[in-house]
């Protein structure tokens, strides 16, 4: 009889057995690396649905936003770049909208999942794939989109224990993974405003996210271009544990079955903006996704779609509500724009 295959949980448990409890960030990175490499997580048959899958209007408005910037920048040669492009739906919709402005940029996609790359290639024939931001070309401005990309990057969690602030780790207590406070005191690295938070308080940071924001900021400052980041999150620093898991469109325990469910955490937009500005880029926002889509004319676009397909009127109106409603995605999801200092101010972010 053959032995059972080693699961992601087995590998993490073995690592803990060898080295002791591992940081939450390492646990999250290992789990998501396996998760995204082994499935298509999107749609009704998957675990979650993103904005581009809800309506074509989302990607179209992003494409028009990019085309407007490109026109006002003088129509330079540019690349379209997307980080974590899912099935390629957003890219296909955005590129179609760009063509209406006679913008036909070569496409560069940052994606590591083999299964998702196949779908992206079908929707964006001729796209060039990269494992990370560092591989992107450096010879012309970049038009960058990152929709629900940063939320899946690993976070560190600091928890205030009885003996002071410690990093939150994960240990293996067969048959469960359990979070524990471990390591040396970290009080000295905490912002003054948060240091005296009540015991049990948790602060999250994402060095991986900040590093990528810095790389994007550097690219924009040196090459030109702009970026639009759309995700759910907040303007930090803030107290709170936002680590969550989703499976089959339901919330689940993030410490059960690592590698078999999507692990995410809320994005700290203030930190992303600060990291990009440190490299010379300008930042705008964040503002709520709903407010930004309304400023970009989503209702006008919806009316045109309804006129062409009256039988879909209720479906289209429902999609707008889901994307913009305060109880849906409109407030929790936010948009942040970054731009080269030499480029025009992005539309939709006017004071």
C-alpha cells in the first residue's frame, strides 16, 4: 500500500516539531502558497468572489481610469501590469475599455499559481508572466492594478501579554494548530499611542506588503506611471485581529486545515501609502470603493448596459449595489492611487 501524500498541515506541523512555534506570518505564507498553487479559488464553485467576477463594470471603469491618466500624460508607451490577476477577468475588461481610447499596452501579470496562469493566458493572450514585482520591465511607465492582492500577503501579529508585547506564533497541539504569544519583548517598537493598549490587544503589520509598496513607489518614481490598489482594510495604525479564513463562501477557523482555505488580513492603507511615498511616488486616498466607483460613473455605465439588455436590469442594479453599498463592498473596500510626480493627478481622488 502507498503512503498518504504529505499535506500542507503535515509540513507545517513537522516544521514546528523541529524549530518550535512559528510566527503567524510564516504560517500564513505557507498556507496561502499551497492554497493558491493547487486550485482556482474563485466563483460559485470556489471559496470567494471578487469584484471583477461580480460585474464587468468594475474592470471597465478601472481601464477607463488608466486610459484617462495615459491621455493626460501625453500618450506615452506604457505597460499594463496586474498583481494577482485572479482569472484574468479584470485585466480583460480593463484592456477592452482601454482599446476604446486607442490604448493597447503590452500586458505583464505577476502571478505564481500555475492553474490561474492558464486562465489568465486565455483571457489575455500574449501576456508575460512574472513571479514577483522585481521581474517587471524597466524601460517605460507602468499602469499597475492590484485588486485583492495585498490582503493575502502574510501579516505579523503582536499581542499584549501579561509580561508585555510579544509576537504571536502558531504551535501544534495535536490535532490542532493554536496561536500563542512567544519570543522576546517588543514593547520598544510599538507606537506610543498603542503601547498601553489593554492585555490581549493585537496589532498587525505586514512587512511583505510594505516592501512591495516600496518597490511599486520606486518604479513609478523612476519609470513613470500610476497604480490603483483596491482591497478591504483601514488606515492604520490600529488595534485589532483581522486574520480570517474563507471556505465555500463561509468564514472558517484560520488555524484549521492550513492550505485548504484562503487566509487574509485587512490591509493597512496608510502604511502602503507611506512606503510608496518614501520611494518618491505620490499617493491619493484611500477612499471607499463605492465612492470611487460612483465618481467614476458606475451608474451611467449601468444605465447603458440596462438599455442594451433590459432583461438584465435587476441583475445589473444588484451588481452596482454589491460593489458600492455601504453594507456590501462600498465602505470596507477602499481604493488607493499612487502616481509618478511627473504624472497628472488621478481622477476620482480630488478633494
